[in-house]
């Protein structure tokens, strides 16, 4: 069965990456959620897509108390999503960041997930191979996924070589050939961001592990899960 993951929560209905969006995803029957994590100046993991707030301030240079009230901690989001089958935590570091920052992001998230006993329900993903590589270096049981836009010829090989268990591509590049090659390599596919019924049906028919969508209610109805 293809899981329905709410992209930044039920972000069609509420501001993305807010507690309201994640609580709505639970109410709407999502199997899980996808979210984005940055660290504050003191190393608190918070859920926000961009590295900067709309006023231009860098999250990494601000203390948590200086953030807007609608930016939740990862702890709070995980509590709001208690009972969901899968939480896909994207580490937002990039190759342009210093390695200590990339390592710290992975270390903090792994420590929190393990402390909460959620290792079997969390998938840590990133475009940044160093960040998810650090998760694997730690030796945790938490699964990891390589995020890609358009998968190049080596994307599957990079994911497998890094010890990752999934590939998260942009949905428009997912076809039967990619699914077959990923499956043969032992990788799950979690395509993003899928909102149209025709696309949802096509991807579920191909056998992807989940669809990441802004509209979990529409996805559930389309896939006959409602």
C-alpha cells in the first residue's frame, strides 16, 4: 500500500510547517508527514523550510526565543504527530555549509529521535550527502533517504553506496523504469510533491512507497483510503 505523507503538514489548508498544519494532517488521515529542520544558534532543531525568516534573519544566528511563535520545535511537531506511521525529516543543510554545521544537524536530530524512541518511524532525508552520511556514520537504526530533483544516472548508485534505504525524487521524473531500478537496488521511493489525482493514481500504480502531498485528504480519497 502506498502511504500518504502530508508535505509540511496539511499545507494546502494551513501555513506549512506549523503545528496547525501537522495537527490537521493527523485529522485528515495522513499516514505520515514530511517536514524541514534547521538548528537555531543554540542548537535547537526547529521546523521551517527556508534558512531565513521572511524578514531576512538567519535561523542559525537566532536564539529560539527570538523566532516567531509559529515556528515550532521538532519536539513539538513529533508530539503532534504521535501515532503516525512515518515522519520524513529533511535536513536542510547544503554543500555550501561548513561541515560542523552539517554534522551538528544530523547529530541533534538523531539524538532526539532516539531519545523519543521513534527510530522505526522516522526517515531522515537530505539533498546533502554529508548530512545523511553522518546519520549513517552514527550507526543508528534510523533510515535515510537521498533527496533529488531529477535523478541522474548515478542517483541510485549513490544512495546504495551511502547505505541509504530510499530515494526521494521530484514526482515528475518517476516512471516505471526508475521504480524498477530502485526496487531492484532495494530502495523505497518517496516522490514529492504530488497533488493531482491523475498523478497520485499513476504513482501508486507504479508501486512507490509513499506520495508526499500538500493535500492528504485528496490523496486518501483518490487512492481509495478514505
